[in-house]
């Protein structure tokens, strides 16, 4: 089956959008059962659905155009980008259902929602600490029974936490007469001290009509191991897109989807921009051609680069890198970065840097902030260098220089590193790459 399926218009597109019954019927005719709305963005709503033949959960983003959907630049940019970019940290496309005024993008479902919600502590019901699993959120989702089978003992449904430590223990959840969910300790997916019960959120999404309520209390800092991994993954997705000459232009935490505590993916390519013309003949010519500047100043306020906010024609790749730094700030702070870049730089450069939560290795994070400051102050002109240095200084990440990155910024990177005599590890890495 191809990616694109053109739909006959059985109902007027707008009727399908306005009536839940017709929308559900439309999905069913295409092989999916509607579960619930899981997101509302400025370009369209997102729904979780279940494939009628396999039972697998997917997400459907419904984009509506005023006129012909194929003339809607944003819808087409998103479709083209998702079909073109295949990377483990970019949300995967299953198929597109295309009507005259409607495009439905069927893609992988992120069971843990987006990074913004996760960081703001609104969605932690699916992320448990390694040994202590809180069931309050599960029970409040109208699950009418659960049991913990550990040998002879069945835990009381009133108990709001349980400990799974023995591999033979199993957790079992049941909802009405529909389906049940079972997992054992061995099914737990671990990343640092975060644990996710594989498939639990899929199960909850399919059998519960209402989303879980947000837990009260202040947001806690994100687990450093999650932060480090998530940041590397977003960066790797973005570097990959940039190497394809595509800029995302809307990098912000609501566009980072959390699949598991050890896997995030970049999504929402509606503002995606091709920085170099595909028609340029050879690869060499393409690589040496200057990037096309953007002159539409979109994106999410707190995350857009200063040049975008000043509405100056801008190069979209470095602007993405600014946004990436802002996402790192958000993960560290559980708060959006200040709107004024001056305030951001002052905060970051502050000697006692109050911005760093106590859980983090202050030295590493300070190094990272120092790198951010340099990049933000445009002392490092090349965004790729910024990405590489940030990964290296912040998370001690091994550097892989692709030929493209090396050709474009290897020399500058080398020059920069030579000035930083304290960073011997990085110097070693760069020397190895330059042999
Ligand atoms: N594949 C998915 N799995 C789970 N949730 C998703 C998925 N895609 C989107 N969402 C949820 O829906 C929200 C809106 O989706 P998306 O950002 O793609 O829409 P948009 O209209 O482009 O929004 P924006 O206003 O950010 O431009 C996301 O923030 C996320 O919470």
C-alpha cells in the first residue's frame, strides 16, 4: 500500500470536521476506530485511533484547508517532510488520507504525549519510579479493577502504591469487559530511574474516555538522565534534518513527543522549510550554495530566535539551533525562556546561576550554559559547531562528524577547540576526526 490514499468525497469535508459521528465514520471507512482527541494545535486536531485490523494504536492529525488542501503550503510542507525524513527520532508516518479540503496524517502515537506536558508534571502518570508505582492516576481513570499477582497475594484496589521487585510479579489492569493489560517487572522499560510500563498508555488511551487529571503540586525538575537522553535525541533529529537541508522552524517542547522514558521524537513539520533548492544540480553545488533566507516570521514566541522576532530575513538553521537551546532551558527550568534574549543571556551568564536545579551536575550544566552564551552572542557563527559543542560539554557525548558537517564547520570547530585548552577530551576527538 502506498503512503498516500486519495479519498472520494462521500461527505463534504467540512461536515466530517464538524460532526464527530461523520468523522468517526470517515475513519472507520479507512480502517480506523476513533478513540479520542489528544491534541489541538493551530493547524489541526490530533486524535488517537485504533487500527481495525491489527488493533495497534496510531495518531491522526487532521488538517483542514480553506480551499484546496493541495494548495495549502503548511499542510503540504508537513506531508512532504514526514514522507521524506526517515529517522528514529522523527515521528514516523504511516499513511496520508487526502480529501479535497482535508488531509489526515496517520503517524506513530506517542503514548506519553508531548515534552511540555511531561515536564510540567501533568502527564507523569505513565512514568513511575523504578520500585514505587503509584496507582492513584490509574484508578482515577475509571479502571474498575486491578490486581497485583505476586504469588498468593492479591493487592487491595484501595492501595495506592505498590512495589514490583521480583521478576515473577505481575501487574494486571482491567477495564469493564473490554480489554485487560498485564505486565511483569521484566516488561518494564528502564532508563535511569524512570520506568515505563510498556504499552500501558496505549491501553489507557483505548479503554478510558477521559484523560487523566493533572496531579497537583509543584513541578519537579526533570530527571537528569531523561533530560540528557531527550536532548541528544532531539539534537540528532535536528542535525539529520539540517543535513537534508530542511529546517524545522518550530522547535519547542510541545513539538517533541515522548514515546517512552528513553525515547523522544521531533514532530509537527508544518513550518518546515527547504533551505536549499533541490534543483541545484550536483551535491557539491548544493552544499556550497548559500542557504535561502526566510522572510515569514512564524514559530512559538518564547522559542524563536531574536532575528526572527526582529522580523529580519533569517537563516532558518541557526534559528532552529536557538530554539533547541531554548528547549534545553525549558527542560532545566520547567519554564519557558524569557522573551527578551538579553534577559536570557543575563540569567545564563550569572555567576551563581540560580537557573540550575540542585539535581544537576552544576559543572557540566554551567559548561553547557557557557556554550549557549557563546552561541547566543553569535561568537560561534556556525550552528553545527554549537550543536556539537553543546553535546560534548553538556553530556560528554562522542562526536560523530558527518562529511557535511566536517566540510562546513570542521575547521572552525578545530579553531574554537584550540582556544579552549581545558577541553582536552574534545581536542582528542576532533583530531581523530581530522586524520
Ligand atoms: N503522534 C502524536 N502522538 C501523540 N500526541 C500527538 C501526536 N501528534 C501530535 N500530538 C499532540 O497534539 C498536539 C498538537 O499537535 P501538532 O503540534 O502537530 O499540531 P499543530 O496544529 O501543528 O500545533 P502547533 O500549534 O504547535 O503548530 C501536540 O502538542 C501533541 O500533544
